[in-house]
């Protein structure tokens, strides 16, 4: 019998928290779009997203997007089936099981709903959620607690033509290098290999293979993690597909050292035989 603990929402067998500090290495911009006049020669302002107190923020939804897209690249490199989760490209739709899943939910046939979701969704859908289903991991908004803002005038790029707009300039606001944000994610019922998958994504960000926010082609968005803290209520296997990771429940370390200490989780991901979705 398949153990559906990973995707169950009605019980909590394990909670995993990873938190720390995000250090900005190059200009960082999570924007809210341009404001100003319609004259293409005017300098409109492309501002940084801020909370009600004017503090720069990286929304949890942005983190989920970054983790999902980075994870997609990692999974594809391992020849593991994965959907993008964008538009209609999600597993239940791709396998034409969305209506069957909804019917099972409406009929309170929870066992069938769990089976459909388990069999016909990829790791990203299980972990980050998909249409009508919340994910097993939640990203909190990251707020800056030490920061400076800068601006840079750039030539605007036409979204329709993919080229520089004629005479159009935009004043881009950004968070300056050296600024710091908090970072926190909370996972529920995560197998060791799923924790390892999240840590593998984080390491790619930390090592500079994934950038955050806009203007990546201009060198924006390089960051690293510091003062990382993993708190996990046990490292026993969850489900028959999981692998053991013999680690303490709590790990605290700086960025590079932290990723060395949590290697057993990443090895669990590297060695796990991820059998879903069905082919």
C-alpha cells in the first residue's frame, strides 16, 4: 500500500523549517512596474516592491516561482518528468486527470483523490502545489532589515518586439549590494529526498547559478545565504520511496559550511528513485 503522507493535508508527521539571511551581491530588483507619463521619451520609474512601511520585500510567491523554475531545470537534467506549472502546463491537466480528481473530491472519495494526485503529479506539483491543491512547502515573505536603494537609468526593452524601445528610458530602482533580507520556508511531511531537493535548489542560488528578480541579463539578482538554520522534527524515512538521512534535528551554520553539513539530505535526493508521475 502506497504511503501518501507527503501529500496528506489532514495530518502532520513532520515539520521542516529552513531559515536564514539572504545577502545581496549585485543589484536586486523585485519590481512593481513602471509609473509616469505616456511620452516614450520621458524617464518613467520602475520601482522596487515594498511593504506598507516602505521596506523592500521579496514575496513568498516570488520565492515559490524561483524554486519551482530552478527545480524544473534540476529535475530535467536527471530525466525526471516535471511540468512547468505555468498556464495549462500542469500534470493533472497534461494527463487529463483534473476532472477525475475534482470528481473524487466532490464525492468525498479521499482515497481515490490521493491516488490520482500521487500517480499523476510530478515532484514540483506535490511540493509547490498545483491547480486547486496547496503545496507541502510555504515560503514567507522576505523583508529587508539592512538595505540601501539605488537607481540606474536604462533603455527600456519592448515586450512585444524584444528590442530597445525607441528613445524610451526608464529609471530602475534597485536594492544595493550589501543589503540583507530574512528568509524562511516551512515544509510539512517532507520526505528526506524532498528536503534534499529544496536544499539543492538553495545551493544553486547560493552558488550563483540562479538569479533573483528582474534584469538578470544586466547582472542583477545574485545573492547568497548566511546564518542558515534547519529545524526538522526527525530524519526518519517518510514513505517507501524515501531514503534515510542520519542527521541531527537541528543544524546551524554559515552558508558554505551549512550546505556541507546537510549533504546527506541532498544525497537522499540524488539517490532517490522518483517513480511518479506514471508513464
